[in-house]
C-alpha cells in the first residue's frame, strides 16, 4: 500500500482536471460556461472575471475600497514596523541600519514621487488596484509606464525568490547536478513543496519547484547546494547592488520576513527583467505542471504552478506571488502581447476587491492599451553604475502627473489619473475616483450586468439538474 505524503509537505491545489469533466452534467456546465464567456465576456466589468476566489469573494463592482495613501513617503527609508510578526535579531547582534537612500531617484526624477505617477495623455488607470505600491514597465525597452510609490520600501515575501534565482542561475550552472534532500529542508517554516530527506533532485528540478510552488524547503536546499544560506544571502545582496536595486536587502533566502529585509516595486521590476535574460528562467517560470520525485516510502506527486496568471491571462509569461503577515500580498506578473512584453509589480497588497493576480492583469491590460510611443515616467537601469548616475529622461519633469490613491469606487468608468498639470504627489482621499455623472452611469451598467448574471446562474442550475437526472437514468457516474 502506498503511504501518503507527510502532512508537513502541503500540496498546491490543482486546476480542474479532465477527469472532473467526464460527468455529463459537468460537460454541460463547461459548455454553458464557454457560451457565457463568448456571448457576455466582453461586457462583464473587470471585477467579475476569471476564477472563483477561495480566499474571499470579490466585491461587487460598486463597493468602495481604500488603498493606502503613500504621498507622504512614509516608507522611503524602511518598511513600516511589523505589527504581528516580530523580526527577531540573533542573540548578540543588532538590527541592521536602514539602507541609505540615493540622493537622486534611481530611474529618473519622477520616480522620486511617492503617489501615483503617470504620463499625460494616457487612459484612466484601473480602479481595482488596492496595493500600497505598484509599477508597470516594459521588459524590453526598460520604460516605466506608470507607478505608485515606486521606491517605497516594503517586505517582499516570496517575490524575493526572484533575487534568489538571479544568484543561483549564475552560481549553480550545472543544472543536472543532483542534490539530496535533508531533514533541515523539511523543517523550514512557511510554504513547502514537499521534498524530503534522501530524495534526489536535480538543480533544474529544484529551481522549477521554487518558481512553481514557492517552496521554502526548496530555497533552503538550493542555498545549501550553493555553499550555505549565509553565502547565498551575501551573494543576493551583492547582486541587488550590481543591478541597481538599492531598495533591496535580503535577510532570508525564501522571502520569509527578516530583520532589515526590504524591496521596492522598482527593484522587483529590475530583478524580474534580469531573470528573464538568464536561461532557463523564462522556461521555468512559465511551466504549468511538473512532478516532484518521491523520497523513502513516499511516491512522486504532481504539482501545478501557483501563479494563476498563467491559467487566466492570454500571453502570460509567468511571475511570482507571495504572502506573509508582515508583507501582505505581493506580486510580480509578466506577459506578452503584440510583440511587446510588460512586467507588473505590486507590494503591500490585499486580495480585495479581486485577487492579486487579477489586479496585476488589470494593470497589464492598461499597459498594453497605451501607445508605445508615450513618454515614459522613468526607466529601468541596466546596472548599479547606471543607477548611481541615472537622471530623469528629457522633459520627464513636465510629463508625469499624479492621481488620487485614497478611496476609489470600484466599477467606475473613469478616473482623474490621466490628466493634470502638477507633478506633486496627490494622495487626498476622495469619495469617488470619477465625477458623479460617470459614477451614476457605471452604477446603471452594473445593475444590468448583475441582472444578466442572475439569469445566467438560474439557467446554469437548470442545466446541471437536467444533467444529473439524465445521468442517473443512464447509470453514467463518471
């Protein structure tokens, strides 16, 4: 008899498998869902799309949600104090001093602002973004298209694994080398893929599992294979400086909160851009399914990539999501459309009004909709040397404008973030992101949409009931 995997090795959840679609009722449900998507998908508001949220139902399109005000640059120097997760310092040691703040903003003058910064002439920003900080940038040109608190310092959670990978891809060049799992790997806190003592894994497999399942057990195994955790941390911090990621300091190889650890949405974009130039990273980060070898008496098992962007966004290239109590939800997503590749980064986020990857998808949609010739608000530097010498693009001090980042009414059809004359940060909370007329029009559309959805839901129930009755008569139970 096969022994189940240990409870200390949680498995990621899987997307629906073909086995679940053998039942006639399930097939009818699937066909109905496809019809709904084709017929009504284009008219549904952004808040109603894609996968069911198992961590909280997305809010209706007219619910008001607050996003943190950041124009006071409160996190310019370091992340806010952790309320519930103390970042312990080793006995006999002192907490590291905050990283120094460059005298000029890396990537251009406009990126020194802490509110929302966008170029004039662009369309209204998506209204469903609740992250404290975010950025949209072009992976190929390095242009920064829009941002909120671009150099604010936040806890990275598992998005820090992108920096871990940046180091390991340079150090562990023999990806066929076999690494043997240890008890210490299985004892790591937080998320684990499920490698175990005595298990044999290639470096390539471990890198794949690190990106797919965000395993802290895997991060530890790779760090040990790289010469130890402390050596890997030293390399990570050295690599951050070499990239020009001056807001980033690694205290853990996994992204678990640690004393002095921080990053910014700007730095995450730099790191992700660098990763995408390092084979086989683009292939690893885009892999949807894989199998983890067994160990001891425990058999091999399959895993699916936990970045839902790969499942729900056309052109998705991959990315990394993360969460700790201190960091909140963090996210990096990348996609390609029309020969253009964009990256979105988010820190200090929540799963409302929609899950983080859905909010990232909204920002990617916004970025792809902009004219490629629009003047960027800044740029991603190519190195630490360029970061030190970086200056604003020509005329950029007159281009960027900011919009409100306080209270936004979701489901609104417009926003004030695309027009204005001042480049000074504006973070004054408002009752709505749009004029009353626009908001009223949106509410009317929302009512119609909800009525349509109610009718479709009723039809779906009838189809399922009919399918169950029919399958019972035929004796087909899948």
